[in-house]
C-alpha cells in the first residue's frame, strides 16, 4: 500500500473553495436543469450557500477538520433554504462529527465521513435510490469509495472512481420518474431530465478529489 | 453586480428584491407590523402578546401578499419570507418564533414543500430546545398532485390563506394552543384546491420564464412556483376550464349534500380581477348545480406565483365555528374587515 499524506483542516478549506468555484462555473447549467423539472434556482441557492461557507471558514482560525465541516454544514443550513440547505447542511455536519477533534485523517475515515453524510441525507429526505435525487449520485460514490479504499487503492484513484460513479449516477437519473422533491409533481413529465441535485453532488465530489490531490 | 436592464421588472439589484420589498411593506404598514431586516422576518406590531397563541408562517417569496401581507390583527403574528421560491432558513423561523411567543405556544403553518418542511422541522426542534411550545401543521390541499405515495405529497396552496385567517381569529379570541392547532388542521382537512396557468412566471434572479406555454394552451394542475402542471391541453372557454377545476376539487373533497362552502377564487398574479370575477361566477353556478352552497367567498390574488397568468379554485366545507371565525375582524395589509 502506498503511504499517503494525511488529510487535514487545509483539505477541508480547499474542498469548500473548490466547490464554490465549480458551482459558480456551473451555476447556469444547474439553473437550466432545475428549470426543466423544478423552479430554476438550484445553482443560485447552492452558490449563495458555498460563498457563505468560504467566508465563514475564512474567518475561522485553527479549528480541526471535523469542526470545519460542522461549521460549513451549519452555514449552509443558515444561508441556503430550500431542500438543499438542510440536506447538504446535515450531510456536512454529520460527516464532521465523525472526525471529532482529530487534526488529521486518512482514506478510511474519509469513507466514514461521506457515509455519515449519505445516511443523514437519506434520513432527513427519506429518499431511496431511484427516486431521482442526490442520493442517486451520492450512494454509488460512497459505495465505490468504500470498496476501493478497502481494496487498498490509492485515495486519489479511489476518489476518481467514486466521482465517476457519482457522475454515472447523475446521468442515470435522466430516465427516472421523480418521486421526491418538487420534480415529483411533474409525474411522468420529469422523465428525460437529469436531476439537478444529483448533478451538483457530482460536482461537489469532484471538488473533493481536487482538494485531496492539491494536498499531495 | 450589473443590473440586467433587459428584464422588464422594477428592480435595483435582483439579489435584493425580497429585502427591498419587505422594507416597502413595512413602510406602508407601520401601524400593523415591523420588518426586522437583520433576521428577515415580518412581525406584528405589539408582539409578543402575553397569553395569546401566536401564529407563524413563511415560505419562499414570490407569492405576495402571502405571507407578510397577512401579518396583523386576527391573522399571523409573524412571517418569515425566504428568497424567491426558496424556503426560508431555520434561523429566520426561530427568530420569528422567539419574537412572537407570549407563553401560550406558537403554531407553525407550513406549506407542504420539501424545503419548507425540512427547514421548519429544524426550527421547531431548536425552539423546543429553547423551551417554546411549538405545534406545526403542514398544509397539503392541492388535488393536482396524485399518487401521494410516489411524490413529495400534495402541495400546500390556497388553504394556507384560509387556515391563517380562521386559526388567526381563534388565537385572537383567546383559544389555547390545541384549539388553534385544531382549526389549522380542520381547515386543511376540509379544503381542496386546483390551479391552472396561461403563462409561466419570470423569477427576478434568472429573468427568464420557467416554462414556455404556446399560445392557445393551458397548463392544468400547476403549483405556485412556476413548476409546470401535470397536463397541458388546448385552452377552451372559461366555462370549460372551471368545469375541470370544480370537478377536480369536488371529486376529492366529497362534500356532503347541501354543504355550505367557502369558495376562494385566487389569481396567480397576472390575471386581472375582470377575469377572476368571471371565473368566480362560473364556479359559483357550477358548485350550486353540483349540490353545494357557496356562503362565503374570497376573490382576488392572495397566493400568487409572481406574474403568472392563471387562477386556482379552493373550496372549504364550512361548519358554524369556521364560518364565525372567518367573519371575525381582521386587519392586515392584504385582508381587512370588521376592524
């Protein structure tokens, strides 16, 4: 097994800045996806939230990575609104609590962080795979990451495969009929459109991959 | 940020539309309410009132006068407006709850949308931690949403206004938390709504219509966020449209024969009163023909979807108590009688 650098508070800071930057770049795309089956504000809301997160983390000095994730989650809950705010907010808070006060963490702990995030999203949103939601991207990513890390794959490669699984999961929402969230009101008319929440989930995980790569 | 001058809306900065509008609401109604810009909440003047059950509602903006326009005597004690079509955040709801709690408890009136439900749930938990008694009731009267098991459930639409008025009157006369909560539930259980649209709306942030509706087409079963309806068809005469609305509402409500009902004919923001009264006339006639008796009504644009052209029909099967509470005095920016 290749010895890897540990992940730390800087990784979390970079991850959040990477999310802000990719959501900014993809905002209009997310808005378009949401306009097709929702109300067209997903990109705007997520950008407002992660701008606030970057600002909040910038004002923090010296907190361990777990506390930074909890702070990021709390900030999302307080700034996003809609369904995305509580869902991603709870996800990051639950993930952060896994890390407690430790200053560094490694691949297997990152798996637990993301697994806790997924569990809280499923608990709060009551969505299961196939409902055409962010779960359709997040669950395959967590499964893939867990499997590859357990098999001893280098974290960068395991994360790349997890991101690919999330993106494939996002594309797989196209033929689905939505059963949760605002898109569900469209019934069969939700078929044929990619879910915006599953799409932004793919972007958020790619941002994590870049943040982890940056640290090495 | 550069102002998008091509958008035909009265804006300074699209990002500030909600805050600037709320400041204007407060400037216009200093006698009724105040706007807390820091928390982004609208609070009834004189709140909290010791011993009175308080009513708090909120949701995305873009549905004016809902909810800020219903803050005042006999209706809401506070409103928490989110960004346009986006649920407010728990901080706002908690601040509103704290601002109006007079020790008798606070009722949260929540429209059934995933975001509203999640954010209000978080706020209620925090309020309970702070020792405030909170009861939340979720409004879900929209019959256009079928297969509730396979969706986020029926949306909260017109019944929200009726519940706020009736339960608000109950709180004003001194009813306790359980009774006031009971009235919100009763109004929700005995109301059904159905909406139609002739155009999309244009959110200020994007400046673009959410959906295209070709001329001569109508969306049936729309919500209040510019989300397309379940079905699109050729626009017939107003009488045919009202046939669809009345049939959808009555077949689900199943009122008792000869039931006395309140008919709420609501405009979505872009349909003039000229047409709304025409629709009301059709609805009144068809409801009587179907064996129910409209004894109260509300006609106008009270729960809107920005500038969407369209209308919704809500029918509430009344009982004597609800009728008396509907008739009780109300004084808010958007509804006023008897006071």
